[in-house]
C-alpha cells in the first residue's frame, strides 16, 4: 500500500511532547495512525517508543513526575480535553504489556472477564459466551476450553500473553497498543502472536512497539522510527525498510547503531 492510499486516521498526534521530571523524552511528535492497520514503532532503547504509546491512552500521566503537552485525537476528539475520563478512554484504547500479566488469583475465564467486571459492564451478558468470543479472537480457545477454571498463571508464557490479549479484546476496544508483546516469548509463541496480529488487523487499529526489526516488517503496514525523542521517519513499512528517506533510519536498520 502506498502512502497516498492510506485509510482514514483513527488517531492523530500533533506537537506531542513528554517529560519525566525535567528530562524531555518526546519532542514535538506529529503522526497520523491509520484505522484498521498495524503501525510499528521502532528505535533504540530509550528513544521514547513506550512513552509515546502510553501518551495515547493517558497512561504516561500515571507515573509520578511525568507530564506531556500537545494534541492526541481519537477520531475527532482530543483525549486530553477537559472532562475526558481516562478510564473510559482506556476501554477504547487498550494496552498489552511487555510481560504477560494475568491476574494470579483468577481463573482463565475470570481473567478474560476482569475488565468488564471492573467497569460493571457484565449486565445482560453471558459470561461463558463473552469469554469464548474473546479467547477465540485471541486464538486461544481450543487450547484452554477444557480448563477455564484453572489459574491464568498455569498457562505457558505465550498462552498467558494471548490470554492478556483476550482480556483486552473482551472490553471491545477500538485501538490496541502493544508494548513489545513478544520480547519475553520464545520463537514459536512469537509466531503465534504475529499470526494473531494479521487476523486482528481487520477489526482493530493496532500500534506495536518492537525492538525486532524483522517483526516490524512481518506484521506492520506502517512504521515509525524514533530516535532520542524525535520522530525521524514515518512511512509505509516496505518503503521505510527498502529505501529510507533519512540517513539515520538507514543506519539504524542496517545495524550501524542501536
């Protein structure tokens, strides 16, 4: 897909800056995230990748001493506008973290339903049907359907990560943020997550932070390269990796630094 054929933006960022205390970690980011596509965020450690996606659903502000300014829009609404409830925002813009984090005291079924129960949105829903739908979307149902009452922590690492994805999907988000979701997984589990991304892209807008350049080329439609808090380049993934427009991008993807 060429840059001129991109679908409408689901999220748009203008002049986004972020800090931890006095340390500025994002510098005037300008970026449009296409709807129902996978956008990869790449760059060396400490370049602002994770901070960027945490600003998109206002998780950055939960860190003591952290701050940001600029505009982040979900559809046409500014997520930082007065009166916006961050909790409601995070239902629309869900997040999957680097390490699988199932709730240890909960069963597989209850892990999937946790977000809906916390937000008191289970009324009128059939728990098993909701859990099955989310687990099927996360390509995990066939592996766990006979042990839904077992602890979520009884699963393998890759299964736990798909369980966390199912938990995110159960609350019916529009955007899914993934912060290096495969970094703690083995190659087989990673391949399953990547296959899952290809399936989910038809229904969700996905933004994935990854340190694995090969993964970015396999799963994403668009790629953004961050360096020391700047967005250096943002383009169609094939173009960025085959003919980058900035020498710094070329140096990074060819392994000269990072």
